């Protein structure tokens, strides 16, 4: 091959680190940190609680003013049980494609950003670029959730953010958010011949689940709707349930997991509040009339935030120009973009090379053509940051 993309060696290097979310990402982070240090760039690491993983934040160019943040996650989904034709953690270039876990989702974007560092510094930046590389995106955005708390306190915050998830360089301004709750139903145990003396936790769980199902059907029929989303209404489901000890015992406990995948403009707390109120005001009084300590307990996990960027935000037109696009859209998959937008207040879009259809699959790949288009995107961004101030 005559004109390989300049980022190819770094793409190969990054794919070579097995950063499956359950593993540490520190070897990759260490590599990036050393690479940047060679150019005199300081990095800030934000570790997880055990110090096994880290987010990396770095600024290329002047540190006294707001710049443009390029964000990507360093972790990848597992290859367990997938039939790969090559080693998933050794990049293979074949037929105009780079095969390897993370090639599309989303190590190529990170590699392209890194590959441009030498020429950015040679030319000199008037507007800084900030790199925000996270861990554990694939398992609940855990890394970025810690990173944004640090970014909130930074004296100089990025003025805009581009999350380089694979959109084939489409400019994405919105996606759904997800709220997950584990519901514990506390009942009262009794012999199964004495049902009136017990509080059947499974049956009361079913009552609440039925209410949720009716609510979800109402959202599907009556909206609100967002026709830019592929599933244009908010959905909800129960995906896991367990309870009871024996067929002849009135069960004292039952737990289930529910999730709400809500439209960008919908507040999931308002929706969830309706469920909580129904449990408290309609179902619980009946339970407590038999056993005062019976009732519902809601264990909420930090939500995956929706992205809901106003199409009139300057970042939208700016990134369209970089990507050579004249339209924007919304996607069905979630990203860390909502965290930057909602927790730090940075106008954010999702735009990166590669196709989400190849993500998470065996023989994941990115085409060399997409990598080149990603480099063209970066070259236009480099022209901007080396000549203009925000
Ligand atoms: Zn991803």
C-alpha cells in the first residue's frame, strides 16, 4: 500500500492493548501519556476507585483559554464467544480495512487525534485542543462520570466537545438516555394456606410491573414523539426478576430490574416519579395494612444521560464544516456526549469515523477510506485551531 493513513501505526498500537472493560486500561493510558510527554504535553489522570483504570485529560496548545475537546473511550466490548478470523487484539490490514476489536468503536478516532499532535505543535495552536479519553464507557459510562466531575471544577473548560463515536462522520446532535432502577419488593412471609396473613412480594411486584407496561404503551401511542429517533417514543421494560423461596410459602421478597430509554427532550425523573407515586400511593397502603414494614424500595443507578444539543449551537455548524456534511441527525445508541453537555455544560456533538454497524461484532473493522476521511476531518480542525481563536 502506497499511501497508508498517517494514523495507522497508532491505530495498530492501540488495538494491541486488550482494554476489554473488565480489564485494566492502564497500559494503553501509559502509552498515550508517554507519547504526549515526548511532545512536552502534561496529562492529568483520573483513576477509578481501585486505581486499576484511568481517564486521561490533556491539553495541546495554550492552557489559559477554552478550546475544543476531542473525547473517546479507550475500553472495548468482550470478544468472548465470537468467531474471529484473526486475533482481535492484533490489527490486521486487509482488503482496504483494518480489522481488530476497537477499530471502529473507537480507537481509530483516538489514534487520529494523537497522530496530528506533532504537526499541530509545529504549526502552533491559537485555540487549544483538549483530549478526554475515558474508561468503562461500555459498562455504564463509569469513567466519564468521574472525569466530568473533575472537568466541572477546571478553571478553563472546553468551549465545545466532539465525541468521536463511529457515525461515518455524520453529525449527531441527539440520542436517547437510559435510566436504570432495581426495585426491591418487601413482603411478609406466611404459609401458603394463609395468604391473607402474608404480603405476597411477587404479586405486588407484578402489580407495579403491569402499571409500568400500561404506561409504556401509553407513551408509544400518545407520545411525546421525536421523529428524528429511530424508535420515536420513550420505551420501558423489565428485563430481570427474581423472588420467592418455595411454591408453598407466601414470598417475602422479590426484586426486578427496569430501564427507561427516554427521548432526548424528556426528563426521565418525571416519568420515574409517576411510577414511584403509584407504588407509594396506590399499592403500598394495601401491603402495609397487613404488614407495616412491607413496601417498595428503589435502588437507582446513575443514568446514562441523553444528548440534546440545540441545532443552533455553534458547535453543530462548526463540526458540519469539518465533516463536510450539510445535515445533522440523531442516533439510537448512547454515548458519553450527554455527560459533557449536561454535567459540564459544554455544547457537544457526536461525530467520528467508522460505522456503528461494525461495532461490538466479530471481525470488527474500519475501512481505510473512513480513516482517511477522519484524517481529513482532523486536518480541517488543525487548520482552524492553528489559525483562529474561538
Ligand atoms: Zn463506543
